[in-house]
């Protein structure tokens, strides 16, 4: 298995991979997430390539794309309440269904950790839907810990 940095020439691969995870999100929160539109997804990824704080990595088994991870360098300056922070944010991680539980997700997380270390970042954060038990179990196995919870109220 190998991981490569995504480029604009990989847009169709990213769209195909993303549709699977987007449909999962639609199932969790259909009033928040849109049914996948390949054209909109392609435009989304195309815009990420223009932003220097973003990086997308694609995993392959032979010539077959197996997943991707999109990561963003983030943080904030010190202020009255918090010290300066710098982190790597995992925005998306997607592993094709038939490649799950085969080390692809771990390999993508490891690539994100390597990227963080190269940029002197010592914290990786991500969001996970509370109903996505498989993702929560995976991230815990990878060493992630809950440190903040988000709540909502419909009015």
C-alpha cells in the first residue's frame, strides 16, 4: 500500500471516494448534509488545492484508490483565556468500504501524524458524529481521546 499527495489530476478519484462517506453523513444528519453532487464535490476539492493550509493524501492498493484524508493546519494566537495553539485538523477521512479493517485508515492517520511532525505540530483534532460508533471506535484505537463535546438544540 502507498500514499501519495493528491493533485488536481486526482479530482475524479476524490469525488468517487467522497460520495461513499458523504452518503454515510446524509444518513446520519439528512437535514444538515446534502446528497452528493459530483460537480459540487469536485469544486470543493479544487478550491482546497488553492489553499496552502490544506493537504489531501490518497491511499492506494496497487493502482486501486482505497481512501483519502484531508487535513488542515489550524490554530489561534494567545489571548486572555488561552495560550497560542497550533493543530492539525482532520476534516475528512474516507476508506472505501471493501478496504476497511485492512490498515488503510491507520496508514492515513500515520501519514497525518508524519505531516504534523514535519510542521512542528503536536496535536491532531477531528470531529466525529456521536452516532458513528464505528468511527469513534477506530479513532479511539488510534489514540484519540474526547476533549470537547458539541451539543445542539432545535428551536
